[in-house]
C-alpha cells in the first residue's frame, strides 16, 4: 500500500514542472502553452498533470493552503523547498480525504510505482536510495551534462 506522504510527494513532483502552465491554462493561449509543454516534458505528461491539477483545484475552498502552496511551486518549479511545502500541505489534507487520495493514486499510475532519479541541466545528484516494494519501475537518468553518483536501488517483493 502506498502511503499518504508518498502520494503527496509524487503528486507535487509530477505537477511541479507544469504548474506555471496549468495555472495559466485558462488565461493563456495555445502557442505559449505548447512551447511550455515541450520544455516541461511532453503531451502525455501534460495531460496527466492537467488531470491531477483538476482534481486538486476542486478542493481549494476546503483547503486554501493548497492553492497558496501550488502558487509557490508555480513561481519556482525547480525549488525543492516549495515542492516539499506543497507535498506537506497536500499530505495533511489527504489524511481526511480518502476519495482524493485514491483519485491521485490512480492518476499517478496506481499501486504500480515508478521511481525516477533524474538529473538535468548540468545538475548533480548523489547518494540516492530507491526503495521499491511491490510492482513498478526504477529509473536513473542523467541528461544535459548532468551527473548521478551513488544511486542504490532496492526492490522488495
């Protein structure tokens, strides 16, 4: 069983690169969004982020902190501190909202987990452990002159 913190963290990480665009999707038009989609990672990922965003934004009236945390991430999508704020805010909300928890888990791919360590744009990632229980995929990827060192992948049945 995937826990609340894992669902919230995966949701924040999935949304982060797209938040500047999904928040403005109703306001901006085609070309700028299409350009942003290309930069952020492609149409399928955009659609997933949009579906996740649609689920979350429907809960802003109950938990206004979610909208604020998402706005912080939208301003600086690569900032891990803001991503953690969003994940923590979402996790506290998911404790009482099993319906949203299940919806997000389904949108993220369900119980079949994907763990990905990605270094991009000249970044350096070091000493990461991927601990996967059950079915799923573990991926390590470095692009654009990035470095990944010391990744440990553990898979438990």
